[in-house]
C-alpha cells in the first residue's frame, strides 16, 4: 500500500514544534519559548526515534539532540503564524521485519535531508492493540470499550518531522537556522514559479515517487509485491479510492458508531471488491482460453510433427496386414475343405432323420393292431393253461420213463467218456476269410478315429497359437503407444475419464512407463521400423513375463476395470483421511482460546503445527495395519510425506512472521511453537530430508534475529 502524506506544524493552528516532537517520540522535552515541559514518556506504540542529519553536517562532525533541535527551530521563527516544522507520514510495509522497516525509514529520511537540506526527526510507531472487552474490569485504556475494535495490526508507520529552514553552523559547531531563508519547499507557488521551480503539488508527487523507489528496492530484495505510485486511473485499474476518514470518524467507527464517511468508504470498498472479483473471474477465463489455445496449438504442432512418422507407420501396418493375409491362405483352404465335409455330414444327418421318421410311422401303425393282438394272446394263454394240464399228466408219465432211462445212461457214461477222449475237437482255421475281414474293418475304424482326433487337435493348437501371437502384438502395441492420444486420455484437449473410460489415465501411464523402463523396452527404435520393433517387443511377452506381471497385463487389456479396482481399494483411505481431517479441524478450533486468540496467519500456522502430531500418528497407525489394502497404505505413505514437508514449511513461516503479532499474543504463540519444534525434531529427526531440516533452521534463525533486534536499545539522537 502506498501512503505518504505531509502537513505543516503551524503556530497559527496553535501547534509547537517541541510539543509535536515530544508526542511523536514519546519523550520528555522542555519548551523554552512557552516555558512548558511536554511529558509523553508514557505513550505506547513508539518503536524507535532517531535524529537524521544531512551529510553536509555529518561531514563536519555536528551532533544535536531532540530538545536542542526543536527549541532552536522555534527560536528561528518570529511570526505568530509561522510554520515551525513539517511532518511526512509514511506507511511502512508490514511484510518486512522490525529491523528492515527501521532501516527503510532512516534511508528515506536521509534522502529527504540531503534533497531539501533539512534535519529530520524519525519516529516509528506500531499499532497499539488493546485487550478484549471485559465487563468485569473497570474502564481502562488497556481494554477495549464495549463495541470498540482494535486498529489494523499491519499499520506500522513512521512520522518524519523536518525543519522548515536550512541548518547553518554557528560558533563552536553549534546548530543555527537562517531566520531570513525558508527551504524552497515552503515557498509559495508564485515564488517557486519565479525561480523556475515546479508547483508544490508536483513537488509532493516527486517526493512520493522517491519514497516508492526507496521502498521497492527493499521489497525486491525479499521478492515481495512492489508499490506503485501511480493513481488507479493511471494504472488502468477500475478502482475508486476511499476518502480520508480523519481521527474523529475513525475513533467513532472503532467504537461501533456508524459515520457518513464510514458508510461512503464501505460502499466504495464493496464496489471495488465487486469489480475486483469480476476482473479476477475474467482473468481466469482469459487464462483458461489462452491455455486451451496454446495446448491446442501445441497438440496440432505435435500432430504435424508426427504426421510423417504416422504415415510411415500406417504403411508398415498395411504391409504387415498383407503379410498376415498371405499367411492365412492355407488356413482358408483348410476351412473350405472342412465346410465341404460339413455339408456331406449334414446330408447324412438328413437321411438318418428321414429313416427315423419312417421307423416312427411303422411303429405307430404296428401299435394300431396292438389291442386285437392282446385279445388273441389272452385266448392263447387260456388254451395254453389247458395244454399245461395235459402236459402235467404227460410229465408224470415221462418221469417214470426217465427213471428207467437214467439207469441205462449211468451204465453208458463210461463208454461216452472214453469216446470223448478219443474224439478231439477240431481247431479253428486261422485263414477264415470272414474273421480276417472283421479284424481289418475294426482296425481301419480305429485308425480313422485317431486321424480325425489328431487333425482336430492340431487345428485347435494352431488357432490357439495364432490367438496368442496376435494377443502378444496387441499388448506390445498398447505398451509402446501408451502416450499416444488413441491410448491415453488427452487432458490438454479437455478430455476426462468419463469421456474416455477405456484409455489410460496419468497414473496408469506412469505404471506402464516404469514397467517398460524396468524391462528396457523403448517406445521407438530408430534402427528398426515400427513392425519389426513391434514384433521384437511382442516376443518379450512370454509365459514367464505374463505369469510374473499379471497386474500389468490386466491393465494393458482393460484400463477401465483396473481403474475401478484401484479406486475401490483407495476409497478406504479417502474415507479415513476425511475422518481425521475433521478431527484435526475440531482440535484446532478448541485451542484458539487457550493460545489467546486466533492471531491471523501466524496463529493458523501454529495451530496446524500443534495438530500435526496426532494427525501423523493416525497416518502411521493406518500404514502399519496389514489388514488395509496395499494400495490404500501406499496412498497413506505419500500423504504422510506431504504432511511432514508441509509442517516444516509451516514452522518456518510461523517463526518468520512472529514479530507481526501483538506483544500480548506473541509470547504464548512463540512458546507453543518452540515446544512443538522440540518435540517434532525429537520425533522425526531421522526421517526428515536435508531441505526440511533447512526450512526448520531458517525459521528458527529468523525468529532469533527478530528477538535480538527487539531487545536492542533505541537511540534518541545520532552522533
């Protein structure tokens, strides 16, 4: 923020240079002209006060204290309406530490002294922060009133009180002022024009630019945003400046009393915020469009650069397709023969079906006469029963005859046995023509069945081999073309996973790149053409590689299924992370009052650091639990590493900006931060990288530097 203002300290307004200097320095000064002692030693908020002399006086070894300086300046003025001093008020950048702000104010005051030939009294003030309102405490200047607000804690500023006359050297190197000569800055515009000098307004603009140039040199050293002395209109910004509130209106607003100037500034700020938001949105849209145009141009350029190679690759693939077509002619011939044989088998099957139909018709006709035949059978059964009765009588008669015959047979058995031994049964003839033909027919049937089975198995094996070879080439092509737009999602063209679910995403491309690097597979081989390189890579996909890398093979074949499986596995960690993030936020809210208030960015960083211990412990327990999916634990490890790195940076920035806190909050937050750093270093000392150790050390050194500067005594005069 650029703020530099000037005003005259005039007797006409009832002002005294000695009183003004005492108030701004928080000092006790005796006023010789009015016979008073101005005691402002109890004034709070004064960080330093210094007397700055022009180099012309420093070279002569002149020194002066504050009381002598301003009493001498008062004595040099004889008129009742004289300007006895002039004040320059500047806002100091709050991003700088106390030492750098002090040096910046002194350097600018030195430039004023040398430029205008005056002496300057530089007093740096900080915003005085009161304690929160407490109804149980009696009214005090240390506490806010009911409804009152503290000033902006970033309002570090310097009051530079300069003389209105050029200093001269009196006897014994004492300080004096020429009562007849004012500095040119105090001249009227008419007198300035007569001496060919610019107007007072132009001179103020020149001093404003001198302040901005001085401050920007320091801001640039720390890579901070620079000031711009130009108006919003000259900068081309659609912003309306706020009006000056004044002491009275500012005090009323802090006490919660609405003023007309406050309403005007609030309306201006609301209008500026609306314009800024629209501008930011428009800039974002413009950046997005520019990025799309650039990405599209880069994509088109890359496509044009790859076009010759793509044409060559297309020709190679066409040649490869012709070769495949030529090699498939024997298979086509074989399939044609099989189709002819199938047609013959179909005709045989049709004949069998016709025979079966005629057999069914004959059986149906036979079944029509079945009842009549059943009746005939019953009659036969009855006749058979009568014949059986007669047969029984015959059997009885036969038994008697058999008994007589049995006796005769027993006598003839011996003779029969002897005859049997003598008569040998003739051996079969091995040259029997019928048996030989039966054996030959059986062997021929068996040989034909073996031939058929052999041809079928060989054809099946050939088809399996061809399918395996085609699959190898397919996997190899997807691997070496994983970066191609036909295989990977074109993020630069605005393509998303929903638009192309069957393409590789960034994570999958990284996995495949790591796999190709591990096997030494290049995307291109300048020594080989596309087809030869493809076949060379395809040969790598043997049985051992496929068995040892099943997850990679599944990824190459179906990226969508692999992505869904991965997201399902890490969903467990995402739910866990959301839960511990909520717990961490609740814990940070609960310790705000214990630390004495929110304390802005420094407080937020400190609470993040304090809450990191439980957070990292939860992550560690999750990683050590073997029951969780391996992919989810891997995500947890990456998140733990990011959390540790972020915590180190939070330590650094919290220590660096500690001096921006009010004194009432600085102690509590600094002690909490130092205790947290000691515990953090002890717990993670062996797990931190060199850069993380450096961040912690830089933050601690910055804080110690601030403490040493704060404890250094201020000097009221320069030697």
